[in-house]
C-alpha cells in the first residue's frame, strides 16, 4: 500500500492514534482503511446528496406546482432547516465515529430498541430513495442518450444505472476513493447544540406530515403499515434477544485484531 507524505506526518499519526483510542473506548478495533482524502469524501457526499438528479427531476415539478416563488424562496428556506439537521448529525458523527452510524448512535443514546427501529427505517428509506433517485435519473438520461422516451427504454436505462451502482459497491470503495452522550467530538455547536436540535427535530417532524398530506395519503398508509409491522415484530420476538451493538473484545484483543488485519494487507 502506498503511503503519502501527509500520512507519514507526525500530526497524521497522532490523529490516527487518538481515533484508535476513541474506537477502543467503544469496544471496536480500527478495521477500515483510511485512504480517502478530503476530495474523495466530498465526491461521495455530493453523489449521495444527488444534486444533479434531484434538482433536474424535480425542477419542473416545483415550477408547475408552486411557480418561480418555490424555486427562489422555497429551496433556500428548506436548505436552512436541512442544514440544522445536518449540523446535528455532524455532532453525533464527530462524537461517535463508527461505521454503524445512526444505528450505533441510537443504540448508545436510547438503547437497543431505538437502535433496531432506526436501523430498519434507515434500511427501508435507503431502498426507497435509491429506487426513486435512480428512476428519476433514468427519465433524464433516456432522452439525453437519444432514445425514444418509452416506458421500456426508461426501464432499460434504469436497470443499467442500478447495475452500475451494484458493480461499484461490489468492487469496493477503492474505485471511488481514488483520486450516552457524555463527551463532545472534534466538531460541535457548543451552546447552540440544544437550539439546533429543537429546530432539526421540528423540521424532521414537519416534512413527513407534509409528504403524507392529500393527495399523498398512500405514502402515509405505507409508512403506518411498515411501522405497525415493525412494532409487532419487535415486541413479539426481537426484544427478547436483541441487545444492540456489542464490544468486540478487550483492549488487548482489539490491538491483536488490528495487528492481524495489518499483516493481511
């Protein structure tokens, strides 16, 4: 593995040691490669946000439904509240830098039950958003590729997009990478954490209500049905055996895991 000059710097080494100690405090070994720089992180984040497919596919919908006022005032207003949510999540990510993300945060702060529900809602949400954004991208790409905008052609392009995403996930991140809360992480809002949390929580509560309002009642029924199924499954069976994320071992065992992983790579 090639090591850059930046990775050899004392500051970089000290940062890695601090991060490793923090992970050990949670009971986890440092197992993921840390070869993604700032630009790679930005590229993946930009892709996940999907500005191009999101903006392009919804631009006409916004103009038809609300007119220019929606585009000039609506989007900037939504951006402000969305940034409040992002800032709150950034604090959690900074304090609990684990790959489990929201599942792990919810398990630590609220208990195994909250972690289990968070993981399932996030899992189903990722399915839905991946399918929706990819289909929107297919509707945009079909005429761009010079194909007739028939339903069959859109499905073909849609399938190709999903396959390309599967290939990148299967081959690994390297293809993309080239080029209870008692402590604060390196990034936090200080005294503004509580006001920001209130704003973000209200915004998160408002958006689902807006999306299930008429004429989108079917979305509300679907969400209510999913919630009912998960609640029944959890209280009937899951709560009897699910204990949330577990420690991987003692300090010595974690160091041995990291050593063995380093020998393999």
